[in-house]
């Protein structure tokens, strides 16, 4: 951990996080005096999700996602904790940079959604086109800004031109300069009510959205596509698509196994909060599901690198995804029932 004195004069301690947006949320709330763990913020904000969007292409490949849309986590967390938050997107680059400087001058820590490819403080091997990476800006320095990037070990400096390109990058889910900061938050919010709201929302997103590409339906759809992909697309293209799923799960889907381990940590914290053995058991189940997602990633990587054993096939990879779908469906149905019985 590294520390820094912000414009407001308060000390800021940089924490390495499992995921960028939940790490930013935890940092912004901590700066306002509210200690919320990254996992708790992720659960309250209904960060867990699944979606497969064949009609949206990223580097020529369909997008799959294991988390809710970037930007929604912070707004849901703030609302459910009774906080006051500023959020804005921009059409004009200069206006976006002027507002960033103004917010910093008022003593706010500012969260930004960026494209990781243009953040030159990352080594080249870690930079790729992704429009959903979140960072915290602490203050302006000569020719740039001091940044707390939750996925790094230390504070870093970002050149102004790099930050501008990262904030206003084009492509799928382009950030459009999105920035946000917490104006205020209650010192003693109703965590129990916030947890219940987050659980119910996640269950609805995973179980009840009437759209074949999202939630459990989307998981099963993609699993079947994966199984049939070598015959329909050819081995080389099927490998490209399978590799992209794993990348979205393990690199973009930080937190381990597409956020399943992080959600398990949230459920355990909620179990302690409510003294609920049932929630504790669901936490263990989600951890076990995360292990299967990890197995899927390992099998898929071996297939893509052509190092697979005879039994490690596209059919097995898709089958593991179907197992995850079945167990997640039951887990979220159980969670939905429990959440409706919990008292705030």
C-alpha cells in the first residue's frame, strides 16, 4: 500500500483490489468516512451478472460479460446506502477535463471510466482495448494526474493526453468521459436493507430478464454455442471465440472466476451481518461454482493452445458451462427465497 495527501488535505491510502470498479467504490466511500469492503460494495451494487451479446463485437469477437454494465455499480451502491453521488458523461472532451479539474479543486476524489489500452502506465503486454476500466484520480500534477488504479500495487502518474484518450476512446461501450464522485454518505447507513436490495436485484437479473442472451438463459445459450462452434465455425475461429470468453472471465472479469469468488465473499459478509447459516451455505456453494468456472477456463486454455488431453474438448468446455448454469440457477433461486425472508 502507498499513501498520498489529497487536495482536501486528507491522507489517502492506496489499496490493491480484486476488481477495478468495486475497488474504486470502496476507495471513494472510505474517503467520505465509510468503511465498506470491496466485496460488500460489489454485492450491494448487484455487480454479479452474465451476458453474451453476439450482436456487439469487440476486436471482431462477440462480447461476453460476467458483471453488470460498467457505471451501474457505483450508482446502485450510493443509492442503496443513502449517499449523494455526482455522475456525468460528456460529448465534449474539454468540458470533461474542465469538470474533472473543478471536482479535484473542491477536494473530491474522482472516479473515471477509461479504456485500458491508452493508459501508458501499464506495460504494453497488459494493454488491450477495453472500455470499462475504472480508476481514481487524486490530484493534478505537472503534465498529468496522480492516479490510484485499483488493480496495481502502487500509485501511478498518468499523462494528460493519455487520460484524455482513455476517457474518450471509441468502440463498444465507449466511456464518453464518464466521471463520478461521492458528495456525501451517511456515517451509519442501513447495511441490512442495502444488502437485501442488492440480493433481490441480482436474482432478478440472473433469473427473470426475458431475453435469451442474459442471466442463466444467456449462460446456457453460450454453452450450446461453444459445443457446436468447431463444426459451425471451424477449429481456428472456435478457438478465437473460446479464448475471448476466458479473457472476459479471468482478465476483464477480475475477482476470480468471473466475479463468482467475490460474490461468495459478499454472501459470507452478509451471512455474518444477518447471522444466517443459510447465506453462509450459499457462499460456500458460490465458491464451488467459481471452482467449476476456473476448471472451464483451464480446459479452454488447453484447447486453444492445442495442449488438451483427449477428453478436453469443446463439448467438455461447454458442458462445464452448463453445469455452472444449473448450479447458479438453483443458487439464485435459493437466494431469492432467503432475501425475501430477511429483515432490515
